[in-house]
C-alpha cells in the first residue's frame, strides 16, 4: 500500500495538516494550562489558610475559656479551695479533657488526684511570671499524652499577684473535629486532612487521613511559613499547602496529590487532542477526494510504461487530457514508446540470430531474457526459464562447488556455490570470463566459454547481468588431444631425466674410481713417462666428469625443475671454497688468478650460495680453459648498498683468446661453441655458459659479455641480495684486524694487478707490505737490508719466472731468518713441498688463488702459534682410541672408492673402518667409537641420507661429524645432505687436499667441546648441555666488546673478573681451548707487565678472541643445523 504515490502523497498531506493542528492545540493548551495551574494552586493555598484560621480560632476559644476559669478562682483563698472548686463546680461543665491547679513551687494537682512536678517546665515558669501559655508538650511524663494541647494560665489573688497556675488540657483530635462548623459560610464542606507542625519541625498533630512525613519534610513544613502567612512545598507525587496558625508558632500543612490537584489540566489536554483528531479526519476525507483524479491519470501512464518495459511495444497510445503537466507527460511517453519500438525491433532480430547464447538477468540473477541461440543450445523454451530460473540452475552443480571451493581458498573466506560465487567473481570489476559446463534439458553436458558483465545505472548500482556464451566442445576435444600429446612428451622427458640421473651416477662412479686411483698412482715411484700417462688419464677423467655434470644440469633446466635456495651465507667463505676448487684447474697452467673482493662486503647475505658458486666456477674455469698466459681476474664491487639489501657487481676477466661478435651471438646456444676448431682444441659440450646464463637469470641478473679477439673476455652480471641484520648474523670466526699489532711483510709478486690486490688484502689486516718484483730483488732486500728494515712475513710466489727451484728457495729461506715464510703456490706445488726436508719447508703454504678469508685464516693461525709459544703445551681435546689414533668410519659400497679413501686417509695416519652400506655404518657407529664418518649417499640396504638421520638420533653433529661423499654436485642434493644432519660435503672424484682439509676442519670443530666430559658432568643429559651452549652463545656474544672496553679504560680488575667468569663457564662446558686461553690472559693481567716478553699479553688476547669466536660460530651453526634436521624429520 505504501508503494503507491497517491497513498504516500495523501499521508504526507495528512502528516502536514496533523502536525499543524497538533502544534496549534499544544500552543493553546500551553497558554491555558499556566493560568489554570496558578488558579488551582491558589485555591489550595486559600483552603490551607481557611483551615489554619479555623483551627486558630478554636484554639483561641479554648484559651479564653481557660482564662475565664482562672479568673473564677481568684476569689478563693487557698489552693485546696481552688482545686476543690475545679473538681466539683467547674470541671463537669468545661470542654477540657483534664484540669488541675498548682502553686508557684511547681507541684501540680489534677482534679483526678494525680500529682505532677512541673518546677522545671519552661511553660510553667512562664505562667508563674503572669503569662498564659499554649503548648503541645510538658516536662512531666505524667501529663504526656499523644496529640494533646496544654494551657498554662496564671491565677491571681485579690492583690493581683500570681497565686498559682491553672493547667488545662484538650485532645487535638477533639479540637480538629470541632473546626468544621467554624468554616466561613459552611460552603467549604468538611475539612481536608492536615498536619500541624511547630517551627522546629516537630509534628503536633496529623489527621488520620494525612500521610506520614519524614523528619526532613516536617522541618521544611515548619520553616516554610516563617515570616509569611502561607507557602507551597513540592514533593515527588504530592504538593503541600502550608499556612501559619495565627497567634502561634505552628504551621498547618494540607497535602494534595498532584494527579488530583491538576486533574482539570488533564481534562483540558484530552479535549484539545480530541478536537485535533476530529479536524484531521475531516481534512483526510477532503484531501483524498482532491488528489485522486490526477493520480488516476498517472497510474494509466505507469501501466503503459510497465508493458513497454516488459518488451510489449504494441500498446495503445495514452488518450489526451487536460493541458497540464500530466497531459504533457502522457504525450512524451507516447513519443518515447514509438522511438523504442523503432530502435529495439532491429536489435531483437540481431540478438536472436547470432551464434552466441545470451542470457539477461535482473540484479538477483533471475533470468529475464533468453535468446533463440540459448534456446537451441540448451533445449529450454523461454517460458520455462524466464522469471523461473537463474543461469546457475543451468550449470553443473559439481563444477560450481569445485569452483566455489577454489575461489574460497583465494579470497580467504567461504564462498557458496550460488549467487555468492557470481558476486565474488564480479567484485571490483565489470565483467569476468570463465569456462563453464551447462546441462541441457535432456541432461547432456555442454562445455561453454562464458562472459558475464554487469548492467549498471548512472549511479553505478547493479541493475542486472548479461551472460554471453558459446559452445567450446570442439575446442575441448582439441585441448584433450594436446594435453595427451604434452603428457606423452613430459613422460618422455621424465624418463630421459631419470635415465640421465641414473646413468650419471653409474658413469661417475667408475670415473671417480679412475681419478682416485690415478692420484694414488702418482704418489708411487713412477718414471717420467709413466707419470705423464697417469696425469693425462686423470685430466681426461676430470673432463669426462665435467661433461656428465653439464648434461645433468642442462637436463634439469630443460625440464624446468631447477630451483634456487634462499638461505643465509657468508660470502667470504664462499669465495674461499671457490678458490680451493679453482686451484685444481690452475695447477697445470702458468696463470695468475686474482680475487679482487671488497673489504666492505657484508658478513651474511641471503641467497643460493651453491648456485652462485657454480656460476662463478663455470665462468672462471672457462676463462682458465681459454687462457694460456696472463691472468684471470675475479672482481666483485658493491654497486649499491641500502640498510637491508645490497647490489653486487661480479666480473670474470681473462687475457685469453677472446671472441668475435659473430661468435658471441651463438655463445648461449646449447651444444654450440665458437667454432669447430674451438671444440677440437679445448673440448667441452658448450653447455657451461648456457647453464650459467640460466642461473644468473633465475637469480634476477643478466649475464653480459665483452670480448676482444686475441685480447681476452669479460663476463659480468649484477645481483641483489638481502643483507642479514647484524643482530641475526652469527659471530664470524675471525679476529678483529684492529687488535693485531701492525706487522711488516715482504711480498714477491709480479707488478700490476696481483700486487695491488694482495697489497689491499694485507693492508686491511694492518700489515705494511713491501713488494719485490722478482726473486732476485727479494734476495737483495733480505741479504742486504737497510739498518732499520725487518720483516715479520715473507710472501713468496713460487711460480715467478726467476724462481729456479730448491736452490733459490733455500737461499731465500736462509736470508729470511727471523721472518715467517708463506709460499703461494698451486695444489701441485703444495704436494712438491713434501719432497723437501721438513726443516727447509716454508712456515705455511697458501694455495692460489689467494682470497681474503684464506689469508686471514692463515695469519690467525700464525698469531695463535705465537701466543701459544709462551704457554704450556695444549693437549688436544679430540677423542682418541687407546692407541691414540683418530678413527674414521668410511661408509662406501664401491670397492675402488673404498681403496682410494682408505689409502689416502691411512697415509695421513688415520685409522679407517669400512662399512659397505648405510645399515652396516649405523650398526658400527652404535657399537664402536668413531671420531668422524665419511658417508656415501647411494648405497644398498640403507642409503646415506637415512643412515645419517638415524645416527643423528644418538649422536649430535658436534659430537660426531658426518661428511657426505657424492659425485652429484647439484645444489639441491647438497642442501638435502645438510638437512639430513650431515656437516659437510666432499665431491667426487676425491681430491686429496680437499679431503684432508675437510676432515681436519671438522675434527677440530668436534674438539672444541669434550662431549664425554660434558655429558658425564650432567649425568648424560645432552639436552642440558645444549641448553648451556645456547645460553653461552647469547650471553657471551658481546664479550669481546665488554673486555675491550675494560682494557681500553685500564680497568684490569674488572677485566680479570670478566675473564674469570668466562673461564669458569668454559670449564663447565668442557671447552678446553677457551678455558686455557681465558686463563692465560687472566694470568697475564694479574702480573706486572715487566715480567712478560713484549707482545705476550697482546698475543694472548688475540688467541682468546680467536678461540671464543670459533666456539660462538660453532654454537650458532649447530643451532641452525639442528633446526634443518628437525624440519626434515
């Protein structure tokens, strides 16, 4: 009903007129009610005054009666006579309840024989002074009675002196009951209920019908009429009219309920409302008659527009009417209908004769139009679906539920498979497209491609939807055929990848055996021809192994299964490992490899260190392959540095054969080299740079090439890395260069790039470097030094042109007495030192290429040796058997690999045990004591991964290191080894130097803590030891800074206390090296400096910092490794 404009207009007019009448009525009522209210309140006050006056008149009458009675006693001589006259003559005739007489001494005798002592009564005293007194109470309890008034009247003798006092009492109830006859004219009727109160708020009397008042209200009544004749007091539901009793200090209060008092006002309001309602009803009837005709004409126009909106353009025109606005509207609608008929009839023909099904719905998704193509495709007639169904009813229910479930996962909430699905898909966009399955009327499924668009009005509100769809059954059939073909290709590719992976292992195993046995063969006594043959066998085997690795990597790239890790890593440690690997390639060429790494490189970056190392290794090994003389320059520059990211520029430059522009264009095509002669001369598959380019792209960079024929090439790229925050990075195991005493060094190196790079590395470690361009110049400086020129170190490039062999070396060794000598050489040259007597060997050998981490580690080791020269010999904490040898368990199923590893390790003095599979290795570890496990990954019964996981249940990675041996250098497999609980990985073919370095490093790592002693201290509870180590790592991370601050401020006492605390904690942890280093520095600080050689305290400080840094780094790495291992479990 309220949807009708006529009804709404009528109601609006009624509301307007009704509001107007209501306002007028309220104004009238408000003006009248003020006067009526004032009149009603004045009447109440008048009634109170009238009753107060009547009551006062009655009291005055009683007082006069008492005075007359007192005068009648004047002629009597004695009190007894007076009392007797009262008792027999006057009392029966008076209206008092009781009378009595008393002498001035205050003894009152009543006519009934009762006596009372009123000597202390103030009213009695006033009466003896000659005053008549009206009171509501007395002092004597004998005279007390509820609601009684007392009259005290003096009695005079004949000489007009006060002879005594007449006392008379009357009940207030009797007094009040006799007031009515005294109302003026008697027209006022009976008296109202009232309450009499004195000025102090004491209630004197209340009629039975009067309400009870609290003390606060009584006090307000008593005080309200002070100084005036009347007053009004408003209470919550009552109004009190108060009047003063003339001649007294009493007030009379008449209570009246406000509802009763103002009843005339309520009657006036009701009459006003009734008049307004009656007037409104009359106006409603008149207004309805007035507005009905124009709205009837509007309804006719509405009916016509509804027919047109429903698609019926064959309607009769509206008849002409009055020439007003409605008549003009009717003419406009007639014209609009004609225009719509001319416009939509052609569009309707187009809609019904195209190849797309069209379904139009309203905003609730109910079908309003269903074109002929949709009818033909789905088999429904319009009357079956229009206003009866939604397009969702035509869809496959199972498919809709699946789509809704998938959409729920995307938007993070439950989407129902209905209109909710459509609205969610249309959210924040005007249309969407998808594939949908419609169900024909006969139950056949039809795949369609559907586009749904919103229909909106000018305000943007959705008024409906239009869906266009076409049959894609043929397209689906083609897709199925393509999918089948793609699946076949993928299956073939997977079979190829599986075959390559399996064959790569089968091929690598015998190749590794050949390489290992060749290395063992080279260690035996061979003729020059035999040694040449053995070296060529090893070289050919390594080339073949590289080809297999490249083919496997390219296979993974081709299959799209190459993935990158995102883990924190130490870039300097990565460059150190890269240098160790490249040293093998450099050993057979007279080339210099320069590592130009900036000192300001962050300690920890986030990325894939193995893949980055693979990229640099491929580029550098390629440069070595195509360079016969000159140098290889690996340069890293900080291109951009922010708080949390860094951009690094990598470049590998060589002085090799170079390339032409045409050759560069084919450089990154698989299995393609610069030309056929290159392949014949240098070998290779042409896959290395293809793999490198793909890896750089995956890491977010772009590999760029610059080349100059016969001059060299440069490969460069830029990568961005997140930087690990300083608080999150584990402490690095390196001394602070600023704590080292400044040293001097003589460096024998060819002038140019290598001198600049080596000089920069040494300068960062506070070493002043003097360069000699040749061995001859170095010998001159050493044999004929200046008076004040000494050197702490002598760095020797063993591949300089004028280094003629052992004789040259011995001459320099003699001339460099007092300095520590460091021979910079290749792995092959390092092996050659074994042919020389130990006393004639250099202090240290540094394998090329030289990098900052390797150089720092070498110098740190030398500083530790210097610090330990003044200390007692430090026993090793590594666990050994009763014979004292270190026991290494080799888990390897291939006999040749067993033989190679056993001979290499046995030659270094290690005791080696062999297990042919993972299960046997697990049994041997649980049965016997071992210091380290070398674990092959692919073995029968139980592979190396599972065996390592089982071992880690009983032995942690610190207590028993496990080093994997694998021919698979894929980074994913290397990460899998670490997550299985292994400490490190050695790749096959086994290089003796790499194997020995890895074994020694992890044995030293295990020796940082004496686990047997630590576990014995806590009753074998390893969790307690781990908790102690974690606590130590947190509390002593900033120990170096605290100690340095104390030493800088010369606060030796606090420094010794700090060292003593560290020593105690290290002892509880069984960290022997830290324990002894802390004790040595503590002792050094306790004694006077004069008792120690110069620099001893400094060397002790360096030793402590080094050992503590190693222990803290080991704790951090163990925590990370444990997290990875638990994740895998």
